[in-house]
C-alpha cells in the first residue's frame, strides 16, 4: 500500500542527467567552440569552480572564472526552463496518484530555481505538496533528513511512504531509514545498477511500468 510518495527529480521524473554530464560541452558550443572528446569524464570529479578554471585555461577563454560559472549555470537553467521533459509514463503515474489523493513531495539535490522551472515548463507543479532541496534542508542525501521531512510534510508513516530514486546512494539512505524504495533505471547511473537494486523494494527498468505496477 502506498500512502505517500517522495520523488527525486533528475533521472527519476525528468530525463535530465545527460545534460548534467554535458553542461560544459553545451556551454562551449553556445560560444561556437567544439569541446574535446570525453570532456565530461575529465570534469566528472571537479567542482564547478575547478571546471571553470579548466575551461578558461584549456580553451583560452577571455571571461573571468565567475563569468564562466555564470555561463554554465545559465546553460543549465535554460535547459530546465525550455528543454527538459518528463520520462515516459510519469505524467500518467503522477495523475493516478493525485486522483487517489496520495500526497507527493519532491526531494532533490538540485537547486530550487531549476526544479521550479522544470515543473513549470512541464505543467507538473500541481502534483506536489512541497519541494525540498538538500541545500535548504542543510544536508545531502547521505543522511535521511530530506526524506523524513518530506514524510512529515505529507503526514505519512515512513513504512507506508515510497521513495522514488535513480541513484543508489539516495535509495540506500531511504531504505535504511525504513522507507519503501522504488529504484528507477537511468542510463547515467547504469554502472551502479546492482547497488540500486540492492536497496530497492522494487525496481523498474522503464518508468512506463509504474502505473501498471502500482495500480493494476
């Protein structure tokens, strides 16, 4: 029985992880600069400041580090405002939850401005009781605070609340805290699929399956 639903956004509801992996390439392309092969792999462990420093040095950019950071952030923001789309079957699933008066919240590590933009762009804001972000909660998903606060907001029992996640670290945290976890496949986190399955009450390869699994 599902009495409440907590959703991650990137890679779970929204098909957006590829953008995060290629944000620097998109930023350079916007200036007519072709990125080197596999740039995203070189920047994978970098902070945004380190990434900006790398781009400035290796692409001879005349912009300041802060201007490059702002440019990358605007590239990301434009994607959420104009391009990002929900994964297949997600709107049908959210609508079914709403029709059954099952409360829903968002729990995400992404900044609020991007989440509000993508929900507005896809007319999805009406589904959620509240948006919780790690930066506002004050701690990341390696701790269960964001999920616990979401359940309190919905006034649902943890054992009857489902957390929908594509990343194994979030799934592990929620699972260990007593939530039921629905692991969602996303290509960006495919290398950790076995870890995700380990911490999932159930796992789906395709978001189109969600409606049938929960309501048929």
